[in-house]
């Protein structure tokens, strides 16, 4: 969840900085969001395994 919040904060900063840097900035932000979704997926899988035990 923290990674996702950081990604949205980075996206907000992207809107402030110059247009030339936007593409690079959005690539980083998208990567951060992908990582956060993966982390959430892993947590969900771990919770599911604990429930099965």
C-alpha cells in the first residue's frame, strides 16, 4: 500500500515538472504501481494460504 501511495505522489510531482520529463516520469510511476499490485497479490495469496490451513 505504501508503494502505491508513493506512486501517486510521484504522479502528482510529474504534473508539476516540465513536459519533457513527463514520459520518463510516467514510466517510473507505472512501474511503481505494477510493483504495488504485485505486492498486494502476494499478500492476498499468503492470506488465502493461511485460511486454508
